[in-house]
C-alpha cells in the first residue's frame, strides 16, 4: 500500500498541493511514477498532507491545517512531506512518494524515525509532479523498511518520454544490492562535527556513528568543506527564483480557484493570487521575484548560479575520494508546532539537507537513535551520482536502534 504526497497527479483524484489556489482541481492523468507503481499492482491508498506547494519544513503551511507527529501530537512531523512521513511511521501505509526540493523527504523521515531517500536528480521522472523549483525537485521515497524502498526505486526509476531531464543511465536491481556488503570510505565535515548549532543528542549520534563505523573496519576521516556557509543562501536564492516563475501559471484564468471579488482581468490576478496562496508561498514568490528583477538579477541570481556550480564540483570531487559523506539530516529532532517567530527559523532546518539538492547527488536519511524525549534522530548519507546502491548498503552497516 502506497500513499501519495498531494503533489502527484493521480487520474480521477483531486490534486491541490495543499493550496486553495488549485481549488477542486481533479487530475486527468497519472504521474509517471504513479503509473509505474499501478502497473506493478501497487495499491494507492490516498493523498497525504504537505506544506503548500512543498514550501516549508513543518507541514504547518497547508490549506488543510498542520499534520501532527505520530509520537507526540504537539510536535511537527517535519516537512514538506510531513503527512507522508507521519502516515508511514504510523503504519497507515507501507510506503509513500514524496518530493524533495531541499530536504522535504529526508527531514520528515528523520523526525518520524523512518527511511527517506532523495535519488540522483535525473534518476526519476518528474512528469506529473507539481513544480516548486524545477532544477531541484526530486521524487523521493519514504518507508520503514529498506527492502521496500529498494524495490520501489527499481520500479519508478529510468527514462521517460514525458521528461527530457531523466537520465538513460541503467537502472540496477536495488533490492539485490542489499545482499552485498563492502568497506566504505566515509567523510565527515569537521565544522559540522564541532558545530554548536546541533542539538546535543544529534551531535552525540553523529559521533557514535563514526565510532561504530571505525569499529567495523570502515575508513572515516574528517574533511573541510569551505563552501558550507553558502549552501543555504544559494539554495533559497535559486529555489525561490524558480518558484516565482513556476507559480506564475496559477492566475485564476484557466483552472483552480478564482476570487469571486474580481471585476476585471487585473483584479482577477491580484485577488486570486493574494487570497489563493498562503503566506509562506507568497513570501517565497516575492523573494524569487526580487532576485530575478532587473536591478538585482546579476547581484543575486547570477552569482548564486556560479556558487551552485562550485558546490556541485566540490561535492563530486569529495565523493570521488570517499564513497559516502555522512551528515546529520536535521540539526534538531522534531520541534513543537507553532514554535517559530521568524521564517528563518524553519529555513535553518534545511541547513544540512540542501547540499544534496544543490549538487544533485543522491542522499538517504536513516534512523539512528532517539533523544531524551524519545523522539527519533536521523542521520543521512550522500553518495556520488547514480550510486544509490552504496546508500542502501551503507545504511545497513549501522545499527539503527540505540
């Protein structure tokens, strides 16, 4: 049984991206990933709540209200795929499809104590996925069991005539790779190991995992990553710019919500978008429009594109020397709902997850212990392009329960 984040087209079913702007829109076709699962007799059980258009880290930015954490209803299950992570953790379904633009599959997987994978950017078709930031958006998988995740990735990965960005790189039998084992060369970023911004239990879990890996004969070394402080600003400049362009199509003219207070074409646009979009989506559209404006495009957008290329090059260079880059998935465990006074608080929740999206490499979040309140802690592994098999094998080398 598979659940769908409310950003995937499923023929004959509503598709709202948790937004009023799409109103009672019903999909007329299946997303490629949905069709491939249906062709393998998967049972689609329903849609999962999320942050509106995938923009958020807590699933509080939804037209339908927040999703509650399955272990503590006063806390967030993460976001933006929080509904999917909560449903899988609560055993309402065996797996769920989510979208990962800056950590939106991995961070909620970490909060809810399950597995969450973001494959290589070009590994899985995005046809039928509602766009947030097209050069970052990646279809991801959430499960309680690695074997189910491996089987699903083998089904949904591969070329698609409807998506020209998908690679023709061969799709291996990921399930078969679970039977293999190898010695890993693992890199851990020194500044993260020593970061005071990490919740103490998360920092302890990272150090414990390093000790466990060394005890099992794996090579683990600390490394420097000089571009670490540029990851988050680069991501938010480029992602909001792409969001501004992608969401321009929601104008109340062709489909979805239209403000009943409109009197002419200009008021249709203004009133529909101001009342149809939530505050966080409006904020990101405005940020994106600002960085794309003629006065600031060279200062912000063009510079961020250059920095993204450098981040990609340095990340790939690192992953050629080491099989795995080991990081915390999130700096904290699940935080209380409604605890933020500034959007920046939630943006910082993506500080360790955005590197995989900016660089386009695959990443897998896996559970690794709990904090003093019994809330799950997640760590993540990054590997080089199309090395998802290494991620599955690596996740099996560590003891999940502590």
